[in-house]
C-alpha cells in the first residue's frame, strides 16, 4: 500500500475485531480504497468477517451505505412528471411479483425505475425470468431507461457498472467468504443500490420462512427496521412488509414458467396468493408515492396493467406475443398418500428448480429458460394418492434424479387438524414504518 494512504487497513480490521466502532473517515477510506484496489481482498474479507461477528452500530451502517453510494453514480429522475416508487424483495421461491407489479403501479400513475438482479442459488432473479421472453434486453443505458420511463412508466433492467461499484466487489467477496448473512452488510448492500437508483419512495418486501435467506421472522424484522432507517435518512420514503416465504409463491418456480404465470395475473387470473401480494404491494407503493386515484385491483382486472406490460416488454426489444420457451423434457411427481397438503418446503422446491437448470451455481453461468417446477397442489388443498403433485421441467433429463432428491420430503400430506387450519405463516407478518 502506498505511504500516502490516510489509514491502515490492518488497524481498521483490528479495531472491528476488538469490537470498537469505526469512525466516519475510516469507513469512507476503506470503501474507497477497496473499490480502487488499494485494499486487498484478504484484508476486506477479514473486515467483513469481523463485522459479521461483532456487528455495527446504526451510525456505522449508515456511513458504510453512504460510502458505497458515493463509490458510483446516483441516478436522478427529477425530469419525470410522475412520482417515482420502487419495490425490492429480499428474494424467495416463485417470487415473480415484480413482473405484474411494476406495470400495475405504472398503470396507476407512478413511475417505476426498477434495477434488478440475476439469481444466484435457490432463488430466481427477475432479469433471468424476463430474459426468457424472446428479444428482451436487460442492459439499457441511462438515456434508454429514462425514455422507457417517460413513454411507458415502468422499466426493469440491469444495474449498470457505474451504480454502487463498491457493492459489486463486496457482494462477490461476501459470496465466497461466508459473510453474506450479516444484517449491516445485507442492509447496506440492498439500500446503497436502491438509494443510488434514484427512486423517491421504496417499499421493501422482506421475506421470511424456510425459503428465505432470513428464515427467522425476528431477524427479518430487524433487517427491515435497519433498511427503513437507511432509506429515510437518505431522504427516500421507505416502508417494509415482512412477508411469508415458508411456501413457494404461486404455482411455478423457474424462469419462463414464472413469466407465464405473471401474464396470467396481468390477464386478470393467476394464483390467489400472487394476486393478493401484488395488489397489496401496489397499494403500499401508490400510498407512499402519494397517488390515491385508482384501485390497483381494478387496473389488474380491466387490462390497464397488461397494456403497460406489453409496452414495457416491447420497449426493451421483447415480443410480448412470442411463444415462451418450453423445456425439452418433463416428469410428473405424484402424491404418495391421500389427504390434505399440510406443508410444502419452499427451500426444497427452490433447490429442485435450481437443480433442473433454472438457476446457476456460478456468476455468469447460463440458465435454462424452460426449466423449473409446476406445483399442482398447495398447502390447504386435498389430494389423492397417485395424483400429480409437481411437474418437473428441464432440457437435461439427467437432472431429474437430483431434483427429485431435493423434493423427497418437501410435502407433508395428512389429516386436516380438528380446527380446520394448517400451520402456515400469514402472508403479511409485520408492517414496518420506522
Ligand atoms: N441482496 C443484495 O443485493 N445484497 C445482499 O447483501 C443480499 C441480498
């Protein structure tokens, strides 16, 4: 390291190792120095592990977030005539809500500038899903993004290299050093990107349950509080819902399968849990954006949201009428016994879809557009022995064995309890406003 550096990385690592809080200048320096390559990966890895073990106070998290924002550009949508509002989900199995939600909220009068990611591990990425639409392009320049927002009202695209570059480096390092699961690091990573994206208002959907990466509802609520605080301090109107991810959302997990289901929702049909969460989040987004005119449930039923979806897909080179890719092979998995489906493990379904080719193991790997799982019976529904429970889809039939292994104990079938209720998390567990 050059002698003109303001701080020493080892002193900063030692301070966090010894449970001291880091000063604002120390945080500014370490993020900047790591982004420009003056702090080595092994030093940042040690610091991240010390943060995971010893935590950060709220001032440190806030400064760490600001330093990540300042590592790149901050987008500005003030030329738009509509208020901007976005949604971020911490990710779950079958969570395709962004697809119907962004056009729905735009149809109700807001502008939705959504920068999304690709999937890694058992949860799918919004960009991977949309890329199953023939011709659709995830990478847009800032000018193209603005034009789609002006013309259509909603845009979903990849974050450019200039947005929070510190987070890009840090996230890749956390992924390989077992330091993803630290609330200060998750909160600052998500919020640095959302604040830099330039939205004026934000609704966070923090998932909890077996299929979420915060399976404990108390931890999910803690993460939500930290993120809401970061948003507000940065001048972004922010609220969070902690929502259920014990069971997959909807009836599909996999890229093209989820697009098909989203189009069903935009056509006024689709699974009730997807419709309910989409409308609920749309109401939250419109309220926080100060728009009171239209009921989103109506805009979903009367085709207005579908109209925006079609224009949004076309504006990014996609053909909304094109046939979606279908996997070459499929296999039906049947129920072993008769009764009521009492539980379905979202993580197992996500892992099964991933093993079929819907997800990737390494960044940059290709995903299969048609791969994934269709669910034929959800918790609360009755099923007969031998009836279809899942249909597995893949281009690589050798994957069926490993996917079936993932699903082996994923479903519990039995007698409905005498109170007639199955043991499930409510769809919305908590609403967090500060
Ligand atoms: N998503 C992010 O963008 N960052 C995290 O740290 C976790 C999930």
